[in-house]
């Protein structure tokens, strides 16, 4: 069983402390979902050591912020069901209704400051 990494805990603590972000449901072993004041649901992985993947809706403003910090961005589609062996990404996302079957950005970040910067465009309604 994996433990939350130091970086995962740092990012989780920063996101939970942010006044415009709140946890969205109970966390899973590998993932915690959040909802922003802008109404966007995002998720942050918790256990990797060298980076934490953020999973966000595919929003151009997020893409710009990720590029500004030098992060790579992957556009990730879930595989179509019914084959449960082919979800196509972190399976914990399946349990977050707002993210489960959407195309998402997967953005690796290496600090809590970078996580907040990438998510900043989603904190307020357009």
C-alpha cells in the first residue's frame, strides 16, 4: 500500500488551505479531488515522489499556466467501457463523476506553488 509522498502532502496541504479550493468528497489512496470557487472539479495525485500529476478540465488558460512553469501537458482520454482493463489513466478518476469520462489535462508539478499557479485560472467563474 502506497503512502502519501512528501510532495503529495505538501500539495494537498496547500490546496486544502487555499480559500478558493475545497476538497471534493473523501480522498482516495492515490488521489484527492477538489472543487474550485469557479465550480471546476480537479484532482491531484498523492503518492508519486518526484512530481504530482494534476488532472484538470481541458481549459486553454490552464495550458498557458502549465507552459509558463515549464510543465509538460498530456491530453488524456478515458477508454470506452465496457472493457474494465482499459480505463486509460489513473483508475481512481473513475470514482469522480465530474471527471470520470471527460478528456482531461494531466500536468505534472513539482511544488505546491506550481500547483496553485496552474489551477489559478479555474479559481473564479468566467
